[in-house]
C-alpha cells in the first residue's frame, strides 16, 4: 500500500507532518518539490480608493453592477 505524507527537509533531516499509519518499517522515495512562491495579496476596489479630484461615488458603483446577459439564456433573477 502506498501512502503520501507531507514533510519538510531541513538541515539534512526530514520532518514528517504526521506519522504513517500501520507501518513500523518501509522503503521510501523522497521527492523534492519546488519552493512555494509567495502569493500576491488580492486587492478589492473600494469606494474612494483612487486619488484625484474626481472620486468614485455610490452611483458609479450602481451603474457598473452586472445585471445578467439577456442573450446567455440564463435566469439571473
């Protein structure tokens, strides 16, 4: 039976995130994965977030709301 358990290789040692179930000894294959890349923080547009003389208003946001597409055949109500 094959089991996959996540772990971390650090300073010549492998630290498993959990112990394998029902195993006291087994052969293993270790695969080193690409390092995780930091994720960009998602930013959501907010009322008045842009600089300048003309700021977004509540009316601007109402105009830009999506109210469905009559040609897609879906019920958006």
